[in-house]
C-alpha cells in the first residue's frame, strides 16, 4: 500500500488530510468525519494514536480511495451545521457532556440490550442458540466492565479532572488527586477502553457484522440495532476521552504542579 499522498482528483477540502497524521488528529480537526470512518471500519477511538495510513491498511482499504471518500464527506458538511469543536471548550464542560450524554446513554442501552437479548434467546434458541449464547458470553462481561468503568470515572477520575480545571480557572482550591497523579487512573481507563473495544469487535464477528438472519423478528432487529448504536456511541465516547479529555487533563496537572500554591 502507498503511504504517501499522491496526486489525485480528490476535492480541495481533503488537502488537510495527511497519511502521516494520526486518526485522532484528523477526527479532532474534522469531527464530522466520525460517521464516515465508522462506515469504513477505521478505528478512531482505541486506535486513534495510529498513523492514518496504517489505520487504513488495517481496515483493508486503499489509501487514496479513502482520502477521496473523506474529502467528499468534508465537502458535504461544509454547508451543514458545524460540529462542536470539543478542543475549544473547558475540560469541565467536556467532562459534563460525556457524563450527561455518553454515560447516561451507555447505562440505558446496556439494560435495554440485556432485556432484548434475553427475549431473542428465548424465541430463537432452537435455530440460533449457539450464536446467541456466544453473543451473551461476550455481552455480559462487557456490561459488567463498562458499568464498573463508568462508576470509577464518575466517582474518582472526572471529579479530579474537573477539580484541576477549576483550580487553574480560579473556581476552586487545589484538588486532591487520587493515586497521586491524574495520569495513573487515566492509564487504567485507557486500558479498559482497549478491553471494551476488543469485546465490541468480538461481538461484530459473532454476529457477522450484525447481519440479520432471513427469519429474524422485529425484536432480533431491535437487538442488533441497539448493539450497533452502543458500539457507535462508545467509539465517540472513547474518542473524546482518549484523544481530547485525558491528554488535556494530564497537561493541566503538569501546569498545576509546575506552579504550586
């Protein structure tokens, strides 16, 4: 595969997309490309630190074709509603957005999927029991891991992130940071993100990319739609944390420690 950009008929809007950039850098600059990357199967959350060319290769795609595809997406978005630039808001605002939007959705969706999966297992066990049992064996650990993960973020990590941000902005006193440094719980959260991403990939494999059987009922369809919605939301959720919130908070803590009060 070519890893250097070559002359093509790509729109000028794609000129800012460079193969040597990381996927995260591209998504941070162009948030509107998240949906297109999802469609292409290019990992921008857990795999966001990879060079774009490498991520494209891992997805089994041709680099120039992907660049042209993304360029068209950028052109389409130019006349639409602009995406929020999450690098331009305070870390407190970003953390609250993640809590209210993604944490609430994840908790609600996990409970809904659990109920849907139980119904589908009962209704289709005779024909699809083995596949559904494998899906259950993947989903249950994912749910347990995510629920524990969200609780740790809500009770330990996010209060520390917001405390540091508030201190540097003059809104509160110097915060107590669990484990001595914000970097320690962040590393653990990133490790858990990788684990969740691996399980999501396993579930895609188990369900043949959520391809519905010919005799699937509406509950079966609702289950697959809910799983895909959970996956898409988690990708965006993890992207905001791994690629924006966490590194910015580490930088803020370094600034705070460099100027002790």
